C-alpha cells in the first residue's frame, strides 16, 4: 500500500513538471537504472566465480595426497607434480591478505560469501525494479504531454 | 549597435569569468564524488577483511601479498594494520564530505551571481534596443 502511495505521489510530481524538466528527469532515471543493472551483472559474475571456486574446492577435497597432477606455471605451461596436503587452503580475502584455512573452513567461506552476494543481489533487484517503474511512469507521462503539446 | 556598449561588454566579460569559475567548481565537485566512491569501495573491502581476520583462531596463518611475494604476517599485526587503514579511510571520507559541502555552497552562490549578471545584461540590452 505504501509503495503504491509513493508511486502515485511521484506521478503527481511528474504531472506538475514542465516538458523540459520531465525529459531531464526521465534521462536521469534511465541512467540510474542502467547503473543498477550493471551492478546486478557484476554481482552475478562475482557469485559465479565464487561458485566455481567452491566446486574446485569440493573436487580438490576428494583427491588423495600424493596424487599425480599437472601444475600450471603459465597459461600454456604445465609441469608434472604431486598433490601435497589438500587439507590446507589459502584464501584471498581482499586488500592483499591471504588466510590459511582448512578445507572445511574454505568451503564455509565460499558459501558465506555466496550467501552474502545473494542477499545483496536481491536488495539491488528490488531497488532496480522500483527505479525502473518510476522511469517507465516518467516515459508515459512524457509521451502524454508531448501528444497534448502537439495537438494544442 | 546596442551590444557594443562598453558597460555591456564589461558585464559580459565578467559573466564569462564567473561562468568559468562555476564550471571549475563543478569539475571539482565531480572529482570529489569520484574519490569518495573509491574510498567507500576500499572501506567496504577492508571491513570485510577485518571481519574474516576476527573470525580466525589465534594460531591461524595470515599472509600478505607484497609485490610477487607472499609474506607471513602476525595475526594481531594484520588486524591492527587493517583497523588503522579503516580509520584512515573513514577520516578521509569525512574530510571529503566537508569539502564537498563547502564546494556545493560556493557553487550555489556562484550560480546566483552568474544568473544576476545575465539578468543585468539582458535588461541593459533590451533597454538599449528600446531607446
């Protein structure tokens, strides 16, 4: 109910604005919606990368110690090696800090971060849809005003 | 011609000067926004790191990436470093907010003086063309 009330009062505001102001307002709203959608994409990318990391961890935890593997030195150079202790993992937590954790803690870290990103994503989706509806309203009112102006 | 009156020329020069100052203030304001955005992002990242560090047991290993080298750090030291950075960034953000407020006030008063000048010029020009 409150959201509907807010949308109605916003519509009334827009009715009062002149054509120029309304055009500027619609452009501003469209810009904001684009920014928010970029943020949504960034969050989705980050969440995907974390899920990949989590899957890799899961796979790593299944490998026995001493298993033969190929270690990447560059993007096209691999050298043979053996898997050392797979119970300890180094986690990049940001600002150049790496934390040594056990496999379980590592998986827990990935899950925590994924959940954090999911809740951020949901919040941003909410804000985006609100902004988009305001921008669409502005567009409709703008068109109506243009029609009025061209017929008068 | 009415527009070549020296009084109007002076006013127009003045208007140009004021308009230049106004656009410089606006550039400064948008730069302020940029820098504040950067700092806010860094603050968020550092707070995340601090949360992770606080969750650790005292004997956990922490490493810092310095160039291409991973250097073992003392947990207490790492926590203190991150806290200091958070304090520094918060102080910088506060300072920038104060500067922003100043600049916005200056911008508004400049806008007013530019507007007044424009009005003066208009009335003088319309006055000349009427006489």
